[in-house]
C-alpha cells in the first residue's frame, strides 16, 4: 500500500464521501465503523470500484481501549498518511438537561477519540496529515446543541494546539461544515428553511466538502487552519 488513509465514521454520510474522494485520489482506505456493518460493506464495494483497496476496521469509540488500538491495527496492514477524524454523535441538549451523562458520552466520541487517535498517529505514523471534522456551530454561542457544541469547540482548540506541537512532520487542520446534509430524520425542507438565514441563502454539497479535503491534502503549506464550508453561516454570530 503506497498511500493509505483512515477515515472514522465512514460507513455513511460525510465520512463515506471523504473515503470515496480519498480512494479517487489513489489512497487505500481504512474504513472505520462502529455498528453500521452493512453500510460499511456497501461503501467498501464503491471504493473497490475505484480500483483502490478498502479494509473495514470496527471500533466502539465509547471504549478507550478500542480507540487506542485502532491506529496500531491499521499499521499492521500498511502505513497511514492521512487521518480524518470524522466520527461524531449529534444530539440536541440545553442548559436545562440534568447531570452530565450526555456530555460524558459525547466527549468520549466527539473529542476524546480524536484526541487519542491524534496521539497514536503521532507515535506510530510520525508523518502525514490529520483533518478534524468540526461544525460551523463552533462559531456561535446560541445553540440547541449545547453538549455537542462544547465537544466540537474543544476539538477546534485541540486542532490548533496539536498543529503547533506536531509540526513540521504532521499537519493538522479542521473542516467546519454548515448546511450540507439534513440531520437524520429531517428532509431537504429543513435545509431550505435554515438556508434563508445565511449569507449565500442556499445549502452546500458533499462535493464542496470533498473539494476542501483535496485542497488540504494538496497544499502542504497549510496547518492549524479551520475552513468553514458553510455559505457564510459562521458570520451569523
């Protein structure tokens, strides 16, 4: 395997699009999933149709041991040049929610897993690119997703900190999507309604996200950047 990439949460949605885009760029794909085995198999078939190989890697990100072993398990099959920390959980919550159970759960998946994987990548791969998937909501302070946004804000800060510490051999950047895909259970009408309130007044596409991925891979002089792909939504503070 000359070029390999690990994409977490890649069975469907944005992770699937990134895995396919990387395969089209010539990367062998380590496709991480948790419970969506059937979707992961379908995505693997699409990747193999590009002429690239794909290996499924199962791990439950609520279990630290499984997170810690993921990079090492991939490295047994081939070296990784690109890590995309995409897996996350998206849940509504606000200040009235009792206790911190939800916050603990979201932090394990949305922040602690990328944190551990970044350290493992630095230790075992030593060279390459890490891309953290964030959310344009990190730029806002009024939210219906309090605990989720806290985890993504933390990951944003870690993106900057790790970019500073891991240079020059490892670059670390973030992508903060806006209205690209409707949340599970919502229709396209959801995006159309929300888009009326942002500067470009339209939703984006997966292709626009994968174009950003390609830019970050191809431009070796970019690190410590978070690119908002959100039609200007980050301006609406």
